[in-house]
C-alpha cells in the first residue's frame, strides 16, 4: 500500500496490519502513521512498527518520487 500524508511525504507498507491482517490501505493516515480500519492499531509509516502499547510490525518499503512517479524498492 502506498500512502501520502498532508506534508506530501510518500510511504509504502505491506497492506497487512501485524495484528490481524487488516487492510492498511483502507486506514486513516495522520502524520507519519496509519490507523488500521479493523481494530484501530496505529502503524508507523516510516518503519512499519506498531505504536505502543501494541506490538508487531509490517514490512516498510523504500520509496522515491521521481518526476511524479512513485518508485518502490522491493526486497529480492
């Protein structure tokens, strides 16, 4: 899932909450975090880490915006 916040920063995470696999792409972005639509877990957009008190992580991907195109670096 690719996210853009109000500061025009772009992030990419695996579209799966570490809690119960909820679709993060359907969550609400606030600053540098996204809230899972299923159980309100907050996930950091920079690193995919669940914010305290929750635990777990989802993969975060390197993102670059080049001339309006969003480029992702995916693991091999």
